């Protein structure tokens, strides 16, 4: 099965018994299907103290994990054709009909531009980066630090698990050179249409 099969027409999206709907847009802006009220001065006074002074409430009282995924599980295909392995926060390894996609890879210790400050992981990824199976593509949904680890991308570029992927990195057209901003050379990035 080729990676091109992931981009089939609407008629083939009926496999799950439901239709996937395209996101609605007004010009270049996406429209929220559910009305939402955002912000306001009163919200700053309610949320501000919690945000700036509530770090203890946002961190677990006891250490989480350790969690571990046996790399041997990837030696066989999933019986149903679908397996999703969560690697922490936004990162997942999705196996679907013989294709392996690594989504929003972050193995970095911190979700920040530098590794000495910023939000720290609560636990290590359950599978070491070098223990990943062969990957068909890396999907980058957007370029926030908690969805695109700079150190992780630098390592993935040269890993043998990605050497046969063409192209190995898929990103939305709305992203503007995320890999180059993170000082990654020759990332072999391809744009795919936003859905």
C-alpha cells in the first residue's frame, strides 16, 4: 500500500460508517462549528492568578510511570489493521492498513526552544526514539514546541527508520518552514493540503 492511498476521495471515506466533514472556512480563517465566547477583562482576573501562581496544581503530586512499550510489538501487524501507540502528550505512532505514521514527534525533555527552561515532561516516552520501527511518514500538525520537538526532528532526519520514506515529513501548507526555523538541515518536507 502506498502513502498516496491516504489521500483518497470522499467516496472512500465511508469505511467507518460516517462521513468526515471538511473544516469550514471564511476566507483564510477557520470557523468554529460551536459558538464560543473567548476572553474579556474579567477572565484575566479569574485565570491570571491560576496561570502564574498555580504550578503546583498543574503538576502531579506523585511521579507518573514508568511506562514502557515493548519494541517487539511492532514485529507483527495489528490484527484489525489499526494500532495507535501513545508516546506522551501529542505524540502517537499510528499504524493503519500497513502504513506507519509518527504524529507530532516530541521526545525532548522540555516543550520549549531551550532545554533548560520551559514545561518539562511528566514521564519519559514509553519507547526510546532509536527503538522506533520503520516509519512511512512523520506528520507535523503544527509547529508549537509541544507538537514538534526540535531535538527530536534533528535526530529523526538521519535515523535509518525513516530512510525509505518518500517524503518522510508531511505538514500542512499553513506551516511556514517549521523545520528550517528549528535549524534542521535537509528535512525532505512535503506539503499536503489542509483538510
